[in-house]
């Protein structure tokens, strides 16, 4: 079967220029194509590229060749189109994007190959009965720092580094602490992870400020620090913290903590924060089929223990409720910046002290080390067949008298004996 060639797509920079030339925002493009704003942003950043019908409609919208109907049906798989949707409604969109017909896409479209960490996919079973429709009302924010409607504006060049950092911290830290709590189940570890991530961001602020997604950089750092296996060696982390007060929240958190860390993180990023599948796979450093497979297995594990959360939309709502019920608060940005600076000073002083000690040890070694080679002395060995040397013993009386007589003679010796004539 022949394959239809894809529509030529301009470069990401050109796509952004064409969109701005038509006075369109990323939200307008997302509403016209029926995708999320984060997806449009990833297209313009070059992280992902549109495919299929989305690609044709995107090119037509940028070039103005054909009018695209708003809220056009998204032909991409259900997992790519953010089945859970954002937490808050966008003020510049008249109505939300249409939801996909099913909460999970077919296995042939999503994960054709099994995840090597878990094994082959389980046999498909009957779909669980959908739970009751939740009552409409305001929902707590869980992934507001990366939701398409709550995306922060680019950092203005007129801001000072302190102001830009404080703006990023005020925008991301509250929701990031709640996310990290869902990953670890520990309140203090969640706060500490977020503070360490922002301290590292302040230490590398020129790199973070120029990053395409500063909020994603900080989120990935905080999640990696929170899921580090070295925390289990700390004395204060050996005892579990008190669980949530509500039984339903305690049951959901218990199910999440029983999942493997990579599955838990994938489920949180997709169903909690609202990232699309390619961005979730990139942040967890996995391929897109592997991330989709992890997501399916994590959803299945949650639905097995809690059947009422089989629908992704309901799971997203419950994740936000559990995270918001703890009333977690982040530290002030000035405190975080001061802590990061103090930490940098300590590490700098430690590096200088280590360098001085290393130089001193090297100098002492050079002064005390030998400057030439001295062959080692061979150990002594016994020689057989040679009589041992006998030392002289004490002199007898006659030998002593003879020695005294010889010493009393003149230096030239005794007089010569001359024979007499007879």
C-alpha cells in the first residue's frame, strides 16, 4: 500500500512568525485545531511535529489557504489529545475542546510494543462501568504551571534576574509542591524537593532563563530529586508520615505509592498536570510507546483498586482534590534565593579547601619522596661446606710474656749475633 506524502511544514521559527503575522495567539490556533495550547507550543519549539489531518489543517491555518472551523475534531489518538483536559477554564475560549470518544485509545495506536520494565501487556478485558458524573464546580489547581490556559508569558528582558526568578517561583512553586506530594506521599520531602530544584535553578539561572520551558526544567528537577532512592537512607524518612484524613484520599494515595516510580510519574504528568504524550515521554526520558504503555498499566492498576476512577477525567479531578486538601505551602522566593546563594558559597568554600589540602599533600609528597632509585638489600643466606670462622681466644701466660718481651726490644729489633773466632 502506498503512503500519501505529508504536507510540507515550515520550520518552527517560521510557523511562529506566520502565526504572529496573522495576529493569532497560541490559544486561537489550539481552539481552531481542537488541541491543547501546550501542543501548539511544542510544535513551535520544535519538540514535536503535527501529523495527519492536524498537519494539513495547521499548514492551511498558517498560510491562510483555507478557513479552519473552530473546535475541529482532533484525529490524533485519545492519549495525545489530553483526555483529561485542563483544570481551569480559559477566559479566551468560548467552549472547551471536544473530548475523545473513549478514555483510552486502541492498543494498536498507542503502545504496539510492551514495556520492558513490566513485561507484555495484560489481556484486554471488559471496560468498567463509568462512574457517576461529577457535579460541576470549581476544581483545585494541580498542573496550573503547565496547563495551556495558565501558561506564563515569556520573561521580559526588562526584568532583573531577581524579579524574573520570583515571578517563575510564584507561578510554579504552589502547584509543584502538590505534585511532588503525590509522587512521594511526604509533605516535608515535597517542600524540600521544590526548594532544592529552585535553588539549583537560581544557581544556573542564565541557563534556565534561556531554556524553552523554564517551568518544565524546574518540574523535572524537583521530580527527580523527590524520587531519588537515596532518601530511604535518611533517618527521618524511615518512618511514614500521617496519611490524609479522608478515607478516599488515603486510598488513592496508597494506590499511587504502590506503583513503580516511573509509572507514578507518567500518570501524574499526563492525567494530573495535563501534558501530552510526547512531552510526558520526553520528561520521563522514555520513548512515546513506552510512556503510553506505562500510562495504560498505571491506569489499569488504579482502576483495579478504585473502579470509580477508571475514567481519566474523574482521575484527574481526584488527583487535584487530594493534592489540594493538604494545604501545602512553599517558602518565599527570597528565602529560596538566599538558601541557594548560601549553598553555592558552602560548596565553593568546600571546593577551595579540598584544593588547598590536595596541593599541600602533593607538596609534602614531593619533599619527602626519594629522588633516586635505591635497590633493596638482598636478605642473607647460609653457605654450606665452609667451616665457620673461629675467633681467637684469650692469651696464655707464656704468650703474654713473649708479647711483653717483644714490646721491650728496640724498634730496629735485637742486635745481630756475630760469630766469634774460635
